[in-house]
C-alpha cells in the first residue's frame, strides 16, 4: 500500500537559510508524488508534483524537490527561506487504481522562519 | 483564477445536532473530493465523486455522514448527529479529469470549513 512519512513535525530556519523538508514514500508501483502548502485557516495549494518526467522538479515560490528512487525519498528544498514561507507543508502520494487514485497525505511539517 | 468555493468557513455546533457543508468546484471539473483534516494531521479522503456518482466512500462513516452531488456540479456533505470527534477541517477539492484517466491530475483545494463540536 502507498504511504508517505514526513520526518519532523516542526522545522525552524532563519530567514535566508536553506529549507529542507523530508518526505519518504512507500509504493508498490512507480509513485506519483506531490507537495502541498497550507497557510493558516486556508486550503492546500500545490507546490509541485513528480510524474516521472524528470527527477528534479521545480515548483512555485522557488521550491524544488528531487525524486530519489534508491532512497525512496522526495525531499523539498528552497535555497533561501523567506518569512512568507512559514506554513505547513504536506507530502502526498497518489494511491493505486483500486483506490481511485486518491491522495494519501503525510502528517505534515510546520515550517517556522526566524527573522 | 477559478477557485473551489466552500461555505461556511467556520461552524460551531453542539453534539447531536446536524450540520451541512457546501462545495462548488471549479467549473468543468468532473471529479470532486471531500477530505477531513484533524488538527495536526494530513487530510484524509472521505468521499470522491465522478460527476454525480460516488467513486470511493470507503472511509466515510455512513452511519452519520452523507454526501451528494445531485447534478454533478456542487456538493453537500452532511453530518447527523455530530459528535465531539468530528471537530476538524473539512476540505473540498476538485480535478478536471476522471480519476482513472489521469493519475497525475492536479487536485485544487477550497479554503475549507472548520467545524467545532461542543
């Protein structure tokens, strides 16, 4: 069965520092992976998605993620954190056909950005 | 830019009362999803529609929850009676293509309805 694990429920970085949010997946088939961001009391917004076209995926707001099959990982990075990046980030894997391809989310990582 | 609309944004109710949430997906989107997000957790799918038909409701507590999408456009999720454990954010999402036709299709989320059951 498909699943994702996000390491670290909270990550704190200084403004201008590298952002690294970790996601490991488990999938019995080639996975389709997603990163979403959620600001307080708002819905989820897609940052980027991996669809097997390229292992390095660039998204919005300067974020990117690299698919590493050997490590079963899809970590999210941003070279320089901005105060506006403070939010909750969710990694998700698309479920198999017999589950109607529903999204299976990790438990989320809250990013705190210190001035 | 088209968005998924949800109402109300916030709902406070007492246990044993009935509540209803409404969702209007992006125009032309065939697939509609209802997710429940408990505080501190990721969203979990409750029910998925393809047009007006239910595709997946395996995680919907059918003794108290019901969902419909009568004309294949907007949708209503109802809880009756509400329980304390139902306090959560209820998120609606939609996507353009039928789920089995495009597994990489993007799901667009609405702002959610935050339910508090007292």
